[in-house]
């Protein structure tokens, strides 16, 4: 997996998932925001990293007893141990939060190995403890039962679906207080650059609107005055 450059990572930490979704929509990508996934700690900061994936299928009882965890090559355990530092572990739990995708011990191990975050379209057990960790974590809702009751870990580092979005290994995951967006790796640099520009303009617009200015001609900037005012604001603000 190719790690993200520090400049790309830093740029993506300054923009919102909403702005990134708009930049992606301009390029025809309409379905990049993972559905029904929320941060355990909304104040935990922005998550950025390439995706490392884990896929579950429905558990079959004769193949998924609790003794499968005695196998050192169990896919869930290996995904935790092989997820590269700086990457986000993204789990396809089939949008089923009735059983946990992982618990606090595995998430702690991922954090100690340098993981940038963890995302599941299912749920986490030990969610109060995970919410206190320094590493961002996103799920649908808390879920106490072990994953083995409903989920069978099948494979990792493969294309998956998470919250109705296709996630390929290496895609760039960005998470904030609203949720998680998936950026195809080959367009991450241009999306980040545009999002930074969009954020500067939206900060200018917000300031103007708070000062009583109408959005007509300003947002979008269809008037020459709005464009001139934005240029002057950028120069004064060093943006």
C-alpha cells in the first residue's frame, strides 16, 4: 500500500466531508459518503488514511464456533496485525449491527500499531471504551454480542462494500464529526486541492453572511463584486 504524502494528509485534515462530497459530485461521483455510520467521539478530530479492508459474510454455525479464534491466521486477527501504520481499517459488516465488528482490545491493538482509524457499517462492542481512545472510530451503533454470532470473517485487503459505498484497498478515507467519505486514490490529490480552495471561499462567504450580506450573487459568486471581495479577503487573510 502506498502511504499518503504528509502534504495530502495535512490538506485533507483542513476540509469537511461535506466539501469533499461536493468536489466528488463535480466529477460525477454521487455515492461516496458511507451511510448510517457515525463517530463514537464527534470531538475526536479528523480521520485521514488509506483504506485497509476486512470483509465479513453471514456466519454459518458449523464453521464459526468460538474456537476459530484459536487459529493464529483468523482473518479478523490478521487484519488487525497487517493493517499498515497510517491506514484506516474499513470493515464490511453487511450493515448489520446486531453483532459487534470488533471490541476494545482489537481496536487498542490497531491504535498501538499506528492505525489512523477504524470504520464499520456494523457496531462495536466496548463502545464506551473505544470512544475514549485517541484513534477515530466510526460505527452504526453499539453492539455487545461477539461478531461470531452473526459474522464470519472471510478475507481482508480486498474490495468491499461499507455503508452502501464501494471501498477499494488504498482508497482515501476521510472522517469528521458528520461521517466518512471515500475518495478514489487516483483523484485524491486533485480533490484535496479543490476542497481547500472551496473551504477558503466558504469561510469568506460565512463571514460575509454573518455580517448581514445576502447570498444572492455571493453564493455562488455570480457577481463581479463578490469575486473582487473574495480576492481582497484572501489577500488580507493570507489564504
